């Protein structure tokens, strides 16, 4: 038993076909070139060979994280694993920085100094 199909309702042809809304243009200023935006990035570190250790809570729901920046990229994963093991905490490598859960700045700084890095405790 098949139901008889009704013809679908269609709109009558419209003579006025100009666009009602368009994203082509507007009052938005033109975008800045990518080079200019990247040059103003606050996360850019000086290439002075100093490892900076920061205690950070921003954007983490109040949870404290120890952030280590300035380590050579080729040793990043190995140092991250070593520091997480030393602190007994979890962590990750994000954007060229090692993040370790919790406040372990002193312990991390001492370990990196014994490995021969120049360490600076930065921030709060």
C-alpha cells in the first residue's frame, strides 16, 4: 500500500533577485598580514640560552602549572619525561614549552642547573 505523493509546494518565481545578506564586503577593516601579527606575539622568547621557569594559573581553572621555556627543541620530549618523573606529576609539551602539573619551580630549577642549563625563575 503506497501513499499517493502530493506535489511539493514551491515558491513563486521572484523577479527581485538581489542578495539580502552577503559576507563579501562590509565595515570590517582589512586583516593585518600574518607577519605583523606573528611579530607581536608575546610568547616569543629571547634567544639568550636562558631557561625560564614560570608558575602559571591563567586559563586552567585555578590549577597551578609549572611552565619551562627555553629548552632546546631536540631535547624537549626527553627533558619533559625526566622532569615529570622527578616531580611525580603529569604534564605535557605544548608550543615548545614543558608544562608540569603543580608548583615544582624550585625542584625543576635545581635539576636543570645540575644538567648544565642557565635557569631563571620568572614571573610570580
